[in-house]
C-alpha cells in the first residue's frame, strides 16, 4: 500500500498548465458547493489532479456529520463519508448568507473552471449567484447543478434523501421480497449516480469549451441518472406489457441472478451451459470428491447443453438443469467461500464470492494493483485508508491520494494567497464571521 | 449535427454494458462512434430481449438503449484481412474502446502498444471486470458477478440471512461514468500535450467508489458493514411504507425524516393527532426504528402514494412513491426533463429509448437510434479508406465483411 504523508499536496493549480505527476486534470479549479448529492462529482475531479475547493458554511458542510464515524467522536473531521468523499479537496469556509461572502464567491468563480452545486433549486439564483450572474464575470465557467428530480417538473423544488431518490428512479421497486418492504442498498447509492453523472456532464461541456472558449450551465437529474441503473427495464411496459417487481430473498433469486449459501457465507454463480458450462461441470466434479453424485446428474451428456436446446426450453433439459442446480447447492454447503474462490481462481470458473467489506479489504486482486491508499491525517492523529483511483492511465497517472481537508484549513491559503485579500481585509471578514479559518479554531 | 463531441471519432470494439454505455455519452453528443461487430460475434445484447416486435439481431431494445447514435460496421476479426482493415481505420480515429477479456486485442495485433505505433496519440480505453493487470485480470463475468465481488450483494437485504440483491448487472451502470470521465480527461490531456495513452478501467475499482465510505469505515474500525434493510443511522422514519392499492396494485411511498419538524409535519399530513409519547424526539426514534416503521406504516396504508408524496414534499419532507418501470414511463419529472424518447430505428421503426440524465444548456446533444448490424460498413470504408464498391463487394464475398 502506498502511503501519502500529511504535509504538502503534490500538485497545485497553475492556470491550465500541465504539471508532471499532477494527473490528467491538473491545472483546473473546481468550486465544490455540493452536499451529499454531489460530493462524489468533486471527488472524481480531485482524484485526477484538479484543484477542488470545497466552499463550506461556517460550522461545516453537513456531509461532515454523516455517520458512521471513525470512532466515538462525531465532530467535523470524524465522518467516514466525509473522509472518503472529500479526499483530495481543499476547504474554504465562506458564509454565503452574507453579502460579503457572496462577493467572495463571485470573485472565486472568476478564476474557476467549474462550479458544481446541489443547493435547492433557485437558492443560488436568489442570492445573486446564478449562472448568468457568474458567467458575466467568467464566460468560460461551467456551472453544474445537481438536482434531485430535474429543474422543470412538479418536483423541481422537492427535496430528497438517498432512499427517496432510489425509489423515484425505479431501483427500489425491484429490490426486496414480495409482501415485504422494497429495499435500498445499505450503503446508499442514489446520490452517487447523480453525482457521477454530473462529473461526466461537466467534462462533456469542457470538451466543447476547449473549442469555443465558452462555458455553460449543466443540469443533472439524480432521478434520471438512477433510471439508468434499472438495466433498461423501462421499455418492458411498452414492448412486453409488463413491469418487474421485487423478486424475493435469495436463493430463489431472479432468473439472471443466483446467490447460494455455502458453509460460511454466500457465493454467486449460475448453473447452465455456454460460458457457465465449465463452471457447472467443474463444480460437479468437485462434488464427486465427497461421494457419488446423483444418478440423474452422472448420466448427463453435457455436449447436448447447446444454446439451441437451452432456448427451446425442453423438459428434459430443464430437469437436468434442476438436478445440477440441486447437486451444486448441496456441494456448496460443504465448502467455504475461500475454498470456492481458490478453486475458481485456479480453474477460471465464473463464480463470484458474495464479499463483505472485510473480503473487499483483503482482496488479492486489489492488493496486486495497490488499490488502497493510506494517508496521514494530522488533525485526527491517525492514518486513514481510502479507496484508490478508479482508472489507471499509462501516461498521466492519478496523483497520490490526499486526505480530506480540515474545516477551513485552506481559507487563508485561498483567500489571501490566491485571491489576494490583505491581512486586514481577511481579519475583518473573519471577525464578522463571513469567513472561517482553521487558525481561528474554526469553527464553532 | 452539432454536439460537444463533434469531430471525435471512436473505433468501438466494446460490447454488453460498460463499454457501450461509456461511448454512448460521446455518440449522443456528436462523436462518430463506429462499432465493430460481425454476424459471427455480434454484441451479445443484440440477441437479448426485450425486442421491438419479433426477436431479431437489429430488434433488441436492450442493445439499442446502450448504443444510440452509433454506427456499425461488420468485420470478421478472426480473418487477417479483417484485422488489416481495422489497422487502416485506426489512424482515422481518436479513441479505440474495447471490453474483451484481457489479451484478446493484443492477440489480434490491436493492443495499445501495437496501435500507438500507427497512431501515436491514440487514446485506448480498455475496460474489464477487474482490470488489465493482477491475478484476476482475466476473470470473465458480468455485472451480477461483480456486484457480488464488490460487496454490493452482501449489503443488500433485510438481514445477513435475507439477502435481496440489487436488480440486474448493477455495476454495469456504475462503471461507465467513471470510464467516460477518464476518457474525457485523457482527451483533454491530449489536447494540452499532444499525448495519447492507455486507460485501464477496472469496473471493480470504479464500483468501489460508490462504497468508499464503507471502505474507510472498515479499515478504521474493523467493523464489517451489514445488510440492514432500510435502517439508517440518520433518519427515522426511513423506509418504504405501504399505501393504498391502486387498481389492485401495491403502492408504497419512500420517505425519510431527520428532525422533529419533519416528523411533526409527517404526522400532521398523515392525520395523526400527536406523536406517540415515546417517539416524539428524533433521538428516541433513532433507537426505536421498528416502532416508528410500524406506526408510520399503519398511517400511510390509507393514503394515496402520489398525493401523499406531494403533500409531504410541500412540507419539506423528502418523499416519493416507490416507482416501478411503468410508473417511470408516466413520471412527470422525468417527462419534463425530457428523459424518455422514441427514436426511428432502421428496421423496427419507432422504438422507446431512455434519454439524457443531464442537460447541457447551450449545446444539448441529440440521439439517433442504434444501428443495424453492419448498417454503415460500406459508407465508413468508402469514406475513410476510399475503398471502391468493387473492393467492398469482394470483401463481402470473402466473408471478411460479415
């Protein structure tokens, strides 16, 4: 595991310049005005070396207090969501509720390449920080609004929690057991769909800005981004006159998903022909090591498991499939997840462990690729381990991971060092609680 | 055609979900994305329902949805003449995309190192489940497998004994955004430096970005995140609650409240006189979520989900009906965002498509339907390579264009 020290960052924005080792997006500045609905968007930019300045209200962005926490404390540096999703960003505390704060943001926007926000629709417009207002000072600005349900429908001003977005986009209705409540994933997902879509859409606008020199306003609908996760089932009502509903508790599963219990957990595998045939046959051979396999299974001629026969759905084939399915389920109960994965690795089977976070943390594929990154966090007095980069570049590797910023850690650096406020101006704004800095002890 | 990706050309060997969805972002915004397939090895989704009308290689809406606005050329890559044609096309392209098992393209002489010799600034996007390197680089599988491997299946369920995975090849709809973002970053880097590069997108590593908080938590505490139904450490109530059936169909509402004001507003709208004494404070509700769920579920059961969501939202409480796909088709917010569309497909006629989840205000993209297999073979070969009709015919007769 690579470890990044807690001192200086590797690269800093240099007005569009490319810094060796700085990552493919080094030199760009992003103003991140998002809460949990957009946090991942800025994180994606930061991962590739952009200078992402998180503008936070006094007291800190609410994302700092999303549980679970690193330990017993629940302070602004203790949340796992924040440490993960703000990694690599800088923190500047500005109160946009005060006119002087809004003026500071306008000035920051003049030198920014991107602004990403997830306030309730109309909030920034109402305080003089609309796209049009900021574009007047910086026509190159790309201004991306992450909305829950779009900006034009009856829900344009509605608010969301992650579970509400999951429901609105169609994923929830397909998850859970019949007769019981539809479910979300226990690590919430919906906001991340919208936020990652916002990152892509912002970069699409950037592609055009390189030619035209002009920015634009981008609007993202988290709900619509979530619909993309439904596996295009949205066409079923029109084309097949049906819609999918909750499919049940495993191992009943839906036809295209099959989780099975093993001795100490679960694995995912499909019994069948085609790409699943080698796995099916291999597992049955393994079963034979424990004793005789059922006669029906032993008698199967797998050469007859052709796609044509599978598609025809003939009764003999289905009986064979069911027999194999039962035999394999029987085998799996006798062996552990680790044994199954080990055999699968050796034989190239299509078998997937149903991993826990502990399994994912120990995964040898991720270890071989040095995925996890350890960072020092002087404010917490400990190291943290973060998810690593999501893409590997041969020419411009992503810069090493950097920890999340402490509240107001970069207020002075950005506003004095880069925006050019004098010491007196800075002190006056700080005294009026327009801005907050770590040195002030931030931060109430 | 005008779009942000005008002028870009992508030679796209990718198939199924992640690769095609990645390049679709470019195609829908004006890039010329040329899909390379053959009748021998069509994109597997072409054979997968739902179909528009009878099954057929050009009739899958599932395929269509991920391949809008693209072109298709049919070349049998198992022939050396076919691979030779591709090598002639590469210099005309900015991006090569592929999602084969690791090593396949290199065996065809079309790996990154081989192609950069003929197009030095090529951007080569390679995506597979677990990445191009490492002991499981060659792992073949789909999004269902990866959802299990990456921890999403275990985190989905009422309890560890009652797992209920997210629908379908779920990670196929996470990874493309990371892939496209990386591709766009590489294109910008090429613009600034003139240099191309290889992008290795591990769908596993991309997916883990959605689980990053749980990863940090595990490493910091050793606590293994558990499937917890709809429980939340932040909200109570937090879940899906049964509403009045409509036309014999179950209706549910998702709602969440994280303070007393939202709780009180919820109760008022649901017609409860006052909070049960033990549940009046947010901190108490967080410790007694079962009671909260039971109480709220009793109250919602007589309400209409749609109307209730609108009323709760008016009061500032996050809420939405739990929508299935038929609900999505008539959802007013998706409609007003312009999400669903109908595109004219060459063989099928009008076909339903999912649209944009984003809107570029000044330069909106525009979609056309997915191509028939090989629909653009002649057009692309004659335009880019200057091949004559006779040459093209000969290659067809030789089953190179197949």
